[in-house]
C-alpha cells in the first residue's frame, strides 16, 4: 500500500484505521488524532509520539503519523486480525482536528536543539554551531579511514574534523 492509498483510507474513515507495516501498526493523520483521543479512555494503551515527515511524491506535503508494535495491541487484548488494516472505535470526533494538527506541526518546528559543539567551535568557516544533532552511523572502516586521513583537502577538512571529533566520544 503506498502513501497515497494510506492517506485516502484514513481520510475517508470515521473510525481509527491502523495500518500494519511489518511488526508495527502506524496511524496516519486523522487516525493518529483519533488514536490520541481514544487512548485517553484506555489506560493500558500509550499515547503515541507524533512524528512528521515530508513526502516528496506528494509535493513535500507534511504528514503526521505515529506507531507502535503490533505486539503491544495484542497484549492489550485488541484483535489485530489478519488484514493489513486494523479498525478501532466507532467514530472519531473531528471537531478539533485542524487545531490539533497545526499544534503538532508547531511543536515539531519549535523544538529547541542543543548546539552542535559545546565549546562554540565552527566545523566549517562561517557555519553556525546551532545546528541540530544528527546521529550518524558509519561503517567502522570509513571512520578508521577518516581518522588516518590527513587534513589536506580544504574542501573536506570540516568533515574530517567532525568525524574525528565524533570518534573521540
């Protein structure tokens, strides 16, 4: 099922639609909103962390979604069936949908992030150190190669320094 089909499915539904994706169930847009309302009356179930992603093939439209392992639903006594979708609750109250979605987007856009380097150093001349942290996993052989490489190519000096600094932690 592609993203367009998933969004169409939840958009036209008056119930919470969970979409199975591997070992997880994801709730998109209106269904996530419905899930967050519904779990307030279901103490055995968690509210979900709201995530936002831009979907390139939808002209970078921002999509709100969240998910949890299917096993969590099964342990809570929810019948997940054998279909690709799970339907929950009778009806969603959409009266606050637009406000809730705007709130979620604002929260994600206003997350305060720590500086990239504590000492106020710049990795690249003129680049601010207030960038967000990004966890990057590199194969060990690449890190080793970067550690052994001399800082001779001026266009890559900042990258080599960043890898070397990260490897020192």
